[in-house]
């Protein structure tokens, strides 16, 4: 075989300039030097494949496996926001969730293709071929980490990441990594790739309170996952590896660089073209015009607090805020807006009389349903932080008189007759006229009827 200068290497010399062996040739081919390295890689791959098989058959493994979490718990639902809707089941009144956490479960079929494909390309390109762990990925990451003298590249598969998120936590110990790998094998044996991917995408953290694809799409771009374009999907996929480092709302330059790496991975896997990637990379999706901060807009806040209190009393705080409930209330969105405007306007017109707050509750008399609840005229004014429609408890006062009168006349079998002249003269003067009875103060009549309901007083 002829040797060219391109595949030749000068034999190393001693520091004094002499060759290490006088009888050794002065040049060697690169093939002879690289061959041991190739055998080393093959040996590592072989060990990665065979050692787990030997471990699984050992008594020590059986004892260790008995202490593992139940693999079926990976199917348990993640904490999810509770959503409160108006009577039309469309108008969102509030999104209840713990501080710093928002999550909405969605099936894989509702996610579209761009974000799942982008995540697979950048997180686990061999996801559909590997058995839970990726031997080639372990070797590749080990070589890169050794060369960089740091953990520059991870080797966890999507299944391993799912196990870490839902079963074993992220403690950096060898014991945790062993349990993670063994559970990944078992989960791959029990469940389909589609199920594993769906659970993972609903569990992973995208920074800025967003857990899962639905929350990330809603918070960052005010969209559903299936409606994301390539630029948006590649940006979100890049956040997963380092939610703090690649947070686009904090470090835009790092996030853009990571987006570029995601797009290159998708080109490598044949999922997009170079032209698609170039267009996506140059698309303006920057905040605050095209990307948004987390927000929690509440409609009818007093009514929402009232409903939340009922939910907490019935289901407890944890289920109310993380149980993923969908609550449809009786409030009418149009009447609620009208009621708030009327109360605010009326109280505003009475400021010269030192009136600063007011409240309103409108109930459907046929069902008892609350259709409008206005807790205060001006939430920013004194007392506006309270739901004055229900708190503090107050003496009902003269509002109870009509019930007393009605009960009395119902017992007599007589309707309550109130003429317009009575309204002008009697009621407005604090008096009420009963049929065939003389005028008397309304308060006095109320007292007598309360003591002798149905009597002839």
C-alpha cells in the first residue's frame, strides 16, 4: 500500500531529539495509530450492553430492585391548574395554581408535530430505537465530557428524564442513576413510545412557571401547542436542557444560540431543510411584542374568591389549586360587566355624600343561581379588597319585613295589597296599610306580626 503525506505521522522523539527506538521506522500510518482507539470504543459499547444483563441476573440486583419505586406510578397525573369558567363554559374567569407553577395536561395528538419533533432531535435523537437508555449516547457524552474536562454533554434519554421527573428525583448520586436506568428499562417494556413521550412533554419544565408544553405555549406565545410555528417550537425545545441558562425572557442571546443548535439538530435528522431553519432563525419572536411574561387575569374577582372559598371548603386547598378541576359557574359574563359598571357609576356619583363603596348580588329567583356578584365599586379604594357582597355579616334590617308580611297574608289566604297611593304616602313615610286596617307605622306592624303571625292584630 502506497503512503501519502496525508496519512503519515512522524514517530515521536525524545526530548533530546532522539527517536525512542533506533530500529523503529520514522513514519507510521494513521490507521495503525487510530485502530486501538476504535477497539476501545467497541469495547465500551459491548460493556454497556452486557453489564446490565449480568447485573439483572444477580441476587444483588433482585434485592436492589425490590426497593425501587413502582414503575406504574409514572402514569400518575402531574399537578394541574384548576380553571373557573362563567355560565357559558367559554369565558375564563380565573386560573387557580400555586405560585410559580402552571400546568395543563394535553394528549400528544393535540400537540401538533413541530414541538415534539424538535424536542426529540435535541434531547434524544435515538428515542424510537433505544431500549430506555442509549449506549451510543453514553459513549459519545463520555468522550465529549473527557475532552472538555466537564459535563458538557448529557446522556439521559427521554425515558430516563421522565423517570427522574416523576419517580426518583434529580439527586446527583450513583444510586439514583442506577435506579433511573433500571426503571427506564422497565417502563420501556411496559409502555409505548407515544405514551412515554406524552408523559414527558407534560412534565418537563420550560422556565417562567411553565410546566409542560401547553403551559409553555400559552405563557410565552398565547397559543395552543399545535399552532406554534418552527421558530417558536425550536425556541421552547431549547429551554429544556437549561431553564435558567436558556430562559429567553432573561438571557435572549443564549436562548437564540440554543435555538440555532435545535434547528441544526432538526436538519441533521432530516425533519426540516436548511432554508426552513434559516427562515425560523431570522423570525422575530422576541419579547415583549412577540413573547410574553406569565400573567393571571381574573374576571369578577369577588365572585372568583367566593367560589374558591367554596372549593377549598369542599375539596381542600391542594386539590383546589393543583387538582386540574374545570369549574363551570352560574355567573353571566354580560350581566357581570353591566353590574360592575352600574355599581361603580352610582357610587362615583355619590362621592360628595362620602359614599365610597357598594356591592351587588343578582340571583335568578327560579333557580337561586348567582348571575352577578359585585364585591366592591372600586377595588383600589378603602374596603375594596373585601367582597362586600358577602362580608362582613350584617343585620338584614328592614329587608326581612317583606317576608314577615308575606307569611302573614299567606296564612290569611289574602294577597298583600299595596296601591300606588300607598307607595307614595304610606311606604315612603314608613307606613303600610293592610286591607280593612288603619294606617300604622310599618315598624310597629312588623313587630306585631312577628309576635303573632297569622293573627288579627
